[in-house]
C-alpha cells in the first residue's frame, strides 16, 4: 500500500529510470498512464519537471527539488505503513545502515553492538555496498544512515559528519616496514601491492599520487574486498592500503589481525572524506537519530587526526550544527 499520490510514484520511477517506458515496465502500468500523470503534475505545478531527450528524460532544477520531497514522502509513508501493519510502535525499532566495506569491518558493527547494549529492542540491517551506492540508498530513503567515503561535495544528502581519514599500509608482522611511523609512496612502490580496482576512491588517489611523483606501481593483486587483501598480506604476498579508521592508534601499529599498520605519508589522500550521511530534510525516527549520533562519536577523534584532517560536522537546511563527537 502506498500513501504517496500516484502522480508522485510515477514521477519517482521516471526520475529513477530516466525513461517512461522503463518506469512503465517496473510499475506494470501503461506508458500512456505515466505520461498523463507526469503532464498533469507539470500542469498543476506550472513548471516542467523533466527535460525530454531522444533517449530518455532528466529532471530539471524544479524536478530535482520535487524529487527530494517525493523521496522523503515515500520513505516516511513506507515506515508508517510498516508500523501500522505490524503494530510496531515505540517499543520495537529498526535501523537500516548502508556502508562501504571499510566501515563494515569494525566501526559500524561495533557501534551497533554498543547501541544494543543500551537499547536491546532495536534491530539493525547492515548493507555493505560500494561508496556511491551507500549515498544513493540514503538519498532515496532505502537506508536510514550511510557511512561511506566521498570525493567532492555531496548535495543530495545531509552530511552529519565529515573528516579526512589517513591511509595506512598493512604489512605482515615482522616486515621491515613494521614499526615504522610513516612510509612514503616511493617506498611502497618497491613492494608487491594489493590495491582496489580502478574507479575506487583510494585507488584513484593512489594512482594520482604515483603519477605526481613520477613513480611506477604494478599491483600484484587487484581486489575490492578487504578480507582477501588482509589474507594476501598475512601470507606474505605484499602490502595493501586501507583507510585508518582507528586501527593504527588503537593497536599502536599492530593488531590481532596478524598485520602491522604504517601510516602512508602523502597529501593526495586528503582529498577523500569519510562521511556519515542521512536523508536531506527527512526527520529520522528516534532510534536512527540516536544511532547516528553514536556512530559519529565512534569515528577517530580529533586528537588522533592530523591538523588537516579534523572532523567537521555539517548541517543541512534549517538545521544548526552540532559537535561531531556527540
């Protein structure tokens, strides 16, 4: 059951697919019905919501603003319908989190466990997805919270906290670099490397840094998943790179993972931010709001960050900033 008007439902699907015919297939309705509803919506509002192209449709500026409203309405109505159907009220709560794999390794599940110690009635769903997908899920109301890496400004979500996370090299215990405070890109390129695929943010920045320094790097392993990279390092295959979400500081360079962490010294990695994101303009349920604040507080503290990597809270429209560590 949908509480969102049918015209907005059709508008949402056309905006998502970029095509009336694709939206019709998804919604199992006639394309003409969708076209009539879109035309009626545009006539009622008095401005065009789409730019028509030979091979599809894209939202106008007005359409983009309506899209944000429609996504909020869809998310809130879905939550209300679920509550009415199941009879769940304030006593039973759930939170959906989308995050990139680096956050899923320790930070997010650790925050979930800590939250449930105080609120055992709250349940979680954790979806591990690529960084852009985590942002999309929050923007479209599929997830309540996203924990992900970004490069560049984010306009479709509310950024609860943003900070630059240093990059660390993970090396086998006993490796000649283990125990070092820092390592340069030039030093790294002398060893076999396990790197993410081209297009991932960390690999993109690594390649830029290597190019700037006039270095040559030939990865021994290309893999986006963290678990195989860790095993590759533990088994003596080479060195991998990870975002330092507290591993280095908490373990003083080593960990129970059977590896050592060494911070990578190059300014190129400061172009990437770790962000906690929520839906722009959406009023989150109590459990999601409280969990978001806890998650922000569990990111590496200001005292652990270099001067250029201090956490900075962000605020959305009509919202006053709050300390990142709350």
